């Protein structure tokens, strides 16, 4: 398809790395804040220095740095769970049911979306490995399949993750005091009083309308993939086995035995889960990143069965967090400038001037999708765009849960176009972006229609 070739060329030739984009956005924000938010009582030079101080304050905002670490753990612990033997057995059982491309894409897409709704890091790696194992199974048993289409099916979890349990925006909004802290210093006291201490997950993630939209996608996406599968040809396969790392117990002495001890790791994992249920068991209607990470920590240790296997998986998984580690502080710096210079208010005023209570969620959806092209991180996007969305929603009277989920929907849907988070999948499946893009673009258009209709009808 010509359109996918054009998109791939655009990304390769004209879109630099996400870190470079973050630097360019930082410089652009500094320039705009310097020249367009200058107080009448200040000079350009003095205001420029002030803007730089806003930037530095934002980078080292302790609350936001905690947020970055939470997002890193969500990705790492999700990846660690996939690398455990029990999950590997589940993947192998699923692959045994594959007999053609149609049932392959249905199995891969449905299970990947369900897993990604629980945890986006888990869904990202689970879908990639599942697609790879389906390819190996088809190759071994000489089953003709369209492998790139199966790879696209393994990526669809990224179009539902932000509306799920590990979604950055809804999970942070469920943290006590997060919204007020995010908007601190940007609104007058009367408007600040309208911001709740928290927005429960039952109003966002587990609201009937969000679950309904997820259910619709859970049906439509596999259906669309199955229709496409009947119009595509089988592809050649030449895949070596993708093996999980096994832990070999060599001659052990003394304290080394603890690293491999089942009887030491399992009780500790159970203790972690016991504390989770004590601390959070009665607060499951307000899922926060801390709650999710604590649960996954206990599960990961138990499923790996010993600390050596667990730590080896952590070492493998942590490679994928480099983008969060180095880019998030730059996003926080941008937020610091926009917040302290008054740019958030200026942008939200422009939104309010053209939007209505009906159209603001739609504008938010499209703007979030556009921002995701340049800021391919739901957490980073929430830091930058969240204050604008909240202030605009308050001024127009749009319910905050709806505004937050409109941002989440827009952010996640263009993952089907933005290749950044597809890199782990492409590496595991040995596919190329141009091979899956023709299919993921179709799914993006279908998903966008579902979300837009949902935001208009709800």
C-alpha cells in the first residue's frame, strides 16, 4: 500500500528519535514562553532567565519523578511476568490451537487486548512473544499463515491500554491529591475547589461506558482481522526458536543457595500479596500505580519461583525503560514551564473559545492522538497535556472522568501509527514496521470511529 510506504518514509526521514523530539519540544516551549508570556513589568532577558528556572524546577519535581519511576515499574514488572515459565506455558497452549491465519489473528488479538487491559507492559511483550510463537508453530507444522498480520494482531493491546488498569491518566487521577497537585498554582481558589481529591477508577476505567467501548473493540478488532486474513496470502517463514532463558543450578555454596531457593522466594512473594490485600483490598475502586506494581511484584516473584530467575528477567526487561528514564524529566520540564508561565491557561482558553461541552472531548481525542506522535508516552503526555484538559473541562463543564478518558483514547489509538512502542515487538517477531503498518493503520481508523462515537453518545 502506497500510504503505508509514505508513512514509513515520513517517520524514517523526517521524524527524529523520541529523545530528540523531546529536546526540540523543550526548546520550542522555552522560546514560546519567553516571548508570549512576558509580564509587562519584566524585560525579555529577565523573563528568559525566569523561564529557565521554571524548566529546572519542573525537571526535578519530586512528585513527577515518583510518577516516572511508577511507569518504569509498570513496564518492567509486566515484562518480567511474561518471561516466567507459567506464562510461557500459557502461550504455548494458545499456539497449539492455531490452524490458519484467521484463528491465529483472533486468538492473538483477543488475548493480547485482555492482557494489555490489565497491564500495558505485560500486554506489549505478551503479544510480541505470542505472535512469534504462533509463527514458529506454523513453521514447524507447515501451516500457511500471513505472519505480518499475526504480528499486527500482537500489537493491538497498545490501542486499549490507556483505558485499562495501568493507564497513566486514569490511574494517576485515582491517587489521592494528584489532580490538585497537578493544577497547583494554575487556577484561582474558586476553580481549585471544583477539583476533587481523586477520581475513582469506577468513574473511569471501570465505568460502564469505558467497559462497553472495550468490549466493542474486543469484538470488532478480531472480526476485522479475520476478514483481512481471508484476503491476504501466506508468507514465507524462517524463524529460529525464541527460547526463554533457563536457570541452571551449578554447584552452589552458602548464601548462593538463597538466590535459587523456591522455599525462600515463594513465602516472600506470598507476603507481598498478603500486604497488598491488607493495604489495598478495600480500595480496589481506586486503582493507583502503586497498587498495581505491588500486586505484580508479588505475582512475578511467585511465578518465577526463585530470585535468580526473577532478577534475570528484570535485567532483560529493564532495557525497555530507557526512554522513560531519560525522556520523562524533559517532559516534566516542559510542564514546569507551561504551568508557571501561564501557557496552560492560554492554551486552554483557546480550546474553550472554539469548543463546546459536546465537542471538547472530541478535540481532546484528536489533539491527544497528534501529541502522541511526538510524545510517544502516555505518562509524559499526561504530564504535558493533562493540565490543559482539566482546566478546559472545568471551564466548559465537561465531566472530568470523560475528559480524562478522551485524552487516554486519543493517546492510545495512534500507537497503531507511531512505531516507537512497536520496537520490542518488531525485535521479537523479526518483522519490519512496513510489514505491519498496512494492518495497524486500518485498525487505528476502526478504533477511532468507535471512540469518537462513544464520546459523542456517552
